C-alpha cells in the first residue's frame, strides 16, 4: 500500500500543473482583464479610485493632482497604463508570468488580491467559516437521514413506503436549491408569512455577549435555513445510492447462505450486508464533503447574505482578480487531489480485502 500511496502523491504534481496550465491558457483568451476593469471603473467614476492593490510584487500609486484629476473622464494616458501593466506583471510574456506564479505557489506565496489589498490566503480564511458551515452540516445531515432511509427502502422494496418516499425524493431533487431557499425565506424569514429565522449572517450582532448555550442556539438558529436549502438535493442521490447498494448485496449468494444458516434478518442485514453495501457510500464521504465545501452555492449564499467561497470565486472571476482566481484554484485543486487519495484509503479502511497495489499490478 505504501508504494501505491507514493505513486499517487507523485502523480499529484503533474496533474496539478496540468490543471494550472489549462486554466492559465484559457484566461489569456478571455477579454476584459484587470487593467480593463480598472479603466472601465475609472471612466465611470471620473476619478482614480483608491483601494486598488498592485500585483503581488508592488502596489499601485493612485494619487492624482492638477489636471490628472480628470484622468478618469478622458481616459488613462499611456504612462499610467504602462505603470499598471508593470505593477500587475503584464509587461512580461505569459510563459514567464506562469513560471513565476508557479514558483511562488510552490513556496506557498499566493500573492495579494488586485482589488482588496488583502492576501489570498487571508481572504480564503476570512470566507471559510461560511463554507465550512454549509459543507459540514449539509453533508452530515444528508448522511444521517439518507442512509437509514435508503436501508429502509431497500428492505421495503416495492412497498407503499418505498413508492411514496421515492416520489418525495424525486420532487425534492427536482427543486433547485436556490428556489427552495427563496421559498424558505418567504415562509420563515419574514418574506411574506412568519419571521422565525434570521436572514443575515452566521451569528447575531450580540453574539459575543451571549452565554455558551446562547451562542450554540444562536448559531444553529442562523444556519438552519441555508443548511436545509443546501441539503435538499443531496438526499435523493445518497438515498437511492444506499438503496441500490443494499439491493445488489441482498441478492448475492452469501446472503442466501447466511439466511439458510438460520440467522435473523437483522443479523443478515447489519452483520453481513451493511459493510459491503456501505463501502461505496462511506468511502465517498471525503469527496462529497469537499465537493459541497468548495463548491459553495453562490445563489444560496447571496439569498441568505452569507459571504463564503462561492461568492468569492464569482466576484474574483467577474473582476478578473487573477491572484484570487489562480491562488484558490491551486489550493482547492491540491486539496481535491489529496482527498481523492483519502477516498481510496477509506475504501481500504472499510474493506481491507481491497488491495490497490495488486489491482494495479
């Protein structure tokens, strides 16, 4: 197993470099880079806007005086454009910029946002509590509800219970998460009916003044609706996956043999079927969590006024904030590849009979 892990770890490097090359190349053909974004804002505002940060190596001086104060209304002169290109590093050829960027990333230097005057790592850490909340609780609730429900549906396959729960699951899966979020706001967050849950943030303004129990209640009070909206679609896939896995295992010969030996249905189900049927479900937990965690629902975050990684990625793409775009891509890509390896290790942990080294050989 050690040799397999080593090969997978070594494979992460070229895979990650390939991901960065493809995305960096595609961005070169997208119109409207950061300089164009600045020019557009300046022309719309009529003054040089303060707060624009320079590239990762230098800041941008935005002070103006005299006739330069009207620079935004008549367009930027060539010398300022040249300075912007130098500050952002666009005076260098793309290959050199890519190699410099990757060298910085290898040294865990992800630079600073062009427009927020804050480091990429600090920005990600700032937005992470929202994504952790949505990702962790959505995944846990989906597993806690879907696994028992899937097992019950497998045992009662073809019954009235199986039929109506399947209908309910399909309806829930068909409803977009953002639409369900709007429905929750209308019903329970003061939209048109009841004002039961708050509509903004993860905690109340007086959170620091609350008791320990009060903080716990306040936290869950705030996250109830966004977590429910994020979880609704996950029930269908996980429930049906659990049900189908159990049905496949129940039909196998070892189950028939166990029943012939006189074991009770409960012993057969949980003593023999459960471990094999849950292999694919349990082993996929890390990947599911990371997918929800880093996928971040932009619309749900916007509806509930949550500032997480979903909105961060969208805003960085719109503003062409390349340090944030590529920095987060590198970080999340690396974590995703590592989680893929952890998923394989989970398979071995759940079922030691699996040997990836022997299968590769």
